[in-house]
C-alpha cells in the first residue's frame, strides 16, 4: 500500500505541475515559486548554502539545506552538485559527510580545491552563505543492506541456545514442562539456524533470490550445520581424552576439518536454494552442456528473434529467466549465448532489478550471418595454418562453402525474420487467426479437406512468406556436411 502511494504521488504532482504550466505560459511555475523561495522549484532539486567551514587552506565543509523534495540518503552515498561559474553550469559529485538523520535537515560535503577544478575551487574559495546550488539525487550502493545485521544476530542466538551457560536458568525453568520443554530447546536452535542461513542466501548473492528458495536452502544447511556441531562436540571430547598422547596438536586437524565442512554445508545449501528457485529449468540446465554447436547457433537465432519481437511490440526488456521460460531453453545456455552476443555487440544489457537485454543495433542492421559468426568466433581463436600445398585446396573449398553460407545468411535481416515469425506464446494474443496459421505452415500436403476457406485466404498471404523457403531447403541438405 505504501509503495502504491509512493508511485501515485509523483504522478499526481506531475499532473498538477502540467496544469499549472498551462496557466503560467510562457513562463514556468518555477519562475513564480522561486520568487518566494528558491527551494520550492519542481523542475530541479536545489539547495541553499547555510555554512562554509574552512578545514584547511584548500579544503572546506559546505553545509547545504536541500529542498523539500530531497530524498533521505544513506551513509556511503554521494550526490552531484551544480554551480554556475561565468554563466556556465558545472557539475561535480561529492560524497555526503552528514548523518542521514540530521536534526536540522541539512546535508554536508567536504571539498578539497583541486588545480583546474572549477566546482571544487568555487565551493572552497568563492561560495557564500545564501548561494543557491543545484543538487542531484543521492546515488551509490556503497552501503550495507538494511537487514544485513539479522544474520550474525541469528547465528549468535543459535550458538547461545545450543551451548550457552547464560541460558541455563531459562532452560531449567522451561524443561520442567513434560514434553514441550525438551522440544523447545532441541528445535529452537535448529529453527534459528534455518533463518540465519536463509538470510545469508537471500542477501549475499548478486541476484534476486526468493525468500521461499532461501528458506529451503537454509533449512537444509541449518540442519546439516546443527548435526555437524553435535558430532563435532563429540569428536572434540574424544580428542580431549587423548590429549595426553597427541597434546594440543590434536585440535589442529579438528579445526581445519570443521572449517572445511562448514564451507561445504554453506555452498551445498546455496546450491539447494538455486535448484529450488529454478526447479522448472534445473533439469534442463543439466542438458545445456551436451548441446552441440549447431544447436547453440539455432538458440542464438531464436533468442535474437524473441528480443526483436519484444522490442518491436514495445515490451519491457527480457531477462534470462523470461527468455528461458518463453522459448523453453535452459537458463544456463540462454545466459552463455547472451554473453557471447553481448561481447560481439549484438545485444546490450540494461540496468534494473535483474539483468535484461535488448538489441544493441537496429534490427535492419543485424542479419543472420552476424549471429552465426558471433557464435563461431565469439570465444577463442582460429588455429594458425601451415604453408603446406595440400592445405590450399582444402581451405579453398572451405572458403567457398563459407562464402555461400555468408551470402545466404546475410540476405536475411532480423527485421524481416521478426516480422514473418510467429511470436512466442507469451507475446501472442489468443486469436483464432493464430491457430489457423499453424496448420498452413506445419502441414503443407493437401491432406486436410475441411479448412478450404482458410487455405484460399492464406494463398494470398503465403507468396511473400514462402519466398525464402526454397533457399532454406537448399541449405538443409548441406548442413550435415558443413565442417563447422
């Protein structure tokens, strides 16, 4: 509910500003508001310098009061400051040095004048109290997540509940109950370990992890961790009885083995969380390593066609999971193909909550041969040839085959392929016409006497679609003999 209100508030404010702009034409509403208070501007966030504190001869702390639209920043973020010098506005980013919850609502930056630095020199030596500066929104991810402290607290709680002497009085009080007392102190440490590992698997990976998947992985890892502690205590007690023989060195291998098993349990739980979140495509991912080169090239054509269709239809960029679900391709294979095409400049990654991809060039400037060439030369290098006479004839035939394929594939642009290809189920609308087209493409023989009207209607549409078919049929017999 709060998120919906935060999204609706800028929309309402924008409509009010647009309505006010119609009344103040040819001026803007900011031209009137800044007469009363320069910090009331809507078009650009502004701030007023409240104080300039000299730290050294060439450094100063500038205290700025931002406008009411300034969002709450976090420790470790930075902001851009714009100043007007000689009629030109210059921008520079500085780290915020003030506390996020400062009582007076001001922010501060500490600036050191740099030789040739226009903004730094102006802020240190020419800025005065009352000057108006432009501000950018706080940016930067150099800060801890808000829930990062839960994991160590849960781990400390679990260890304390497992063997802490300070909880002994509480244990004695609760264990007086006949059945519940024993179950609480046997299951509570395990449950706390589950939550601790679940937060680790949700916060630490550099991708979006669902809490249900993190909880499943945390349950497995927490249970194994608890069993490892139980058997570890037993083993340590056994080693302690033999300390007279081995001395203090008997604990060294126990410590090393404990570290090894701890990391194995942590990584195994992460693998369980990944498998649970991607359980629909996890089994298919195991088949990705067995796909041959011809299959990878066909997958690249399908992915590029799907990205082009989404771009043509004005849809949001597709993520790896969305492409894998729409095309039925293992996510691991989808990601590896996308990385190769990104390296070759065919697709580009856009920022967001998850990595998404769009075509890097106009679709009419990308052809099928560009994709095939990217999949064949995107990684690695060719083996250098020796100057032997018998290799000239072989290489000549190889070059002629490659030339024929290049001429054929270069004539197929991605724009034409996108326009004549049927969209995937996620993009196609549930129309009857879409269902009628499938038999015409899939069953060309005259075995269906019923849809006569459909065949007559599609005869007018098929000639431009059927033009490239003879070209594809002539290529297919040679694919099994192609050396690549």
